[in-house]
C-alpha cells in the first residue's frame, strides 16, 4: 500500500476485526437475536453481527484467526430448524452468506501489524450502529510521511 501512495498520502480502510473489549458471551447470536426482536438492532446490525460475531464460540479459531462460515451457516440452519430463529430472521442472516473462511484478526493484532509496518493510524469515530465497534474505519499514514 505504501508503494502505491503519493508522498504524504494516506489510506483509509474499514476492517472487520474482533474488538479489544468484546464480550463474547454477550455478543452471541441469541443475544443479538433478542436485541433485534426488541427493536435495539436493525436488520443489518442483526444479520452482519450474527455472521461475524454471533458464533465465535464454535466457529472461530483464535490461533489462526479463521472464521469457518460453512460451519456457521450450518449452525444457523440447525437453529432455524429447532425453532430458535424465525424464517424471517434466518433470511436476514442469509443476506450475509459466505461459504468459505474469513481471516478476522483481533484489534490488537491488526494495530500491531500496522505499527510493525511503519504506519500511524487513527480510528474515525462512528456512532449510531452496533457494528461500528467491530467494523471500524482506520485512517493510516506512513511514519516516514508523518514527520
């Protein structure tokens, strides 16, 4: 990225990650479902949150930072068949279907990688949506250009 930037340039990226302060027990799919049902989350917050964070306990390998989406969507199908999700809720989650694996690093790992590669960064403050905490916007510039 640094080679593609003009001198003094910045890059801006949105990064899906596991936030430092994430409470996995709270961010499970059942709590997300209940928050959606009570009107605290909109469809996008519920669907995207369930897809990325709702099954970390069973579908995420923290050693390899790998989210197994095939297993995740199989779990969701089973939850639908058990009646734990309505068809409507299941369809919302299926909007975010991906059958492969995602690499989702922790916020600490991502920020350490940026620093190791010589970037300074700031996170743009975004408010109003639940997913902003795990899908933040980073503004990065090279340390050599920051002087």
